[in-house]
């Protein structure tokens, strides 16, 4: 389910003047990287025949919340590439020094926020990046650290420091498709 949402969101909100083109194969790897943030057994308690009654029970919701806090310690120090959406945490003017990277557009601006194991603090304070709209997909390259941090809008389970950040777009039928956000405001 999350995979389909990520693909749909990335396809619909791919706009930028500074961008990276990804192939279908690269997109699959990026999607798998999001899934790799969850320990393999974190959601084993979910039955194949999940009903609304089970899903809405307080016991199931408590298990779901606990599963979202499980982090994968083996990722410490691993180089990773993730596509997602920027939710600024620290910024000056139009430059962001820290932001939360989330897998779906608009997360962190609603309740509840995404799970801890699906929220990443990206620290680019050594070289701040331009602010991107909450619905503009980006791609982050960097080394991941495991450990939670709290912010007013959400908590993060991982940190990527000294990251490289690019805007993400796709090519359609081998022809580049770029919607230039700066031109749209002229």
C-alpha cells in the first residue's frame, strides 16, 4: 500500500528547476530503501485477513504504534538513497538547514504524524538547501544514523547528515518532462 502511495505521489508532484531523473529500476530501489527502515518482523502481528473491527481495536492500534517505533540498528553508518518530501525544521529565508524527510506528501501537517521508523531528520546545516514545496519530491543521498529525535511537528528515528539533496522528476516516453516552478510564478 505505502509503495503505491509513494509512486503516485512522486509522479503527481514531480516539479522543479533543479532536478534528477530516475529510472523505474532506480525508483524500485528507492522504494525498497524506505521499506528497509522497518525491522523485518516489526509488523508480523498483522493478519492477512485484517478486518476493520480488528484494525480499529485499541489493542491492535497499540501494537501498530509500537511497531512504528522499532528501528533497524543494523543501518547505522550505511549509505542510503531515499526519495520523499521535505518538511522544514530549521531554516533562514528560503534556505533549509534541517528538515524531516517523509515518504508521502503532506505528512507531518496532519495528525497522527508518520511512524518514527518512516521519518528521517536530514541535516544539511553545513550547506543549506533551497526550500522545496511540501508536495515537491526530493531525493536525498547520505549516510544514515540510528537514533530518535523529537520536534514539535513529529519525531524522527534516523538522521542523515551532510546529505546531498536534489529535486526529483521523471522522464516520460524517453522525453524529459520538467515543470519549472519558478516559471509558473511569473
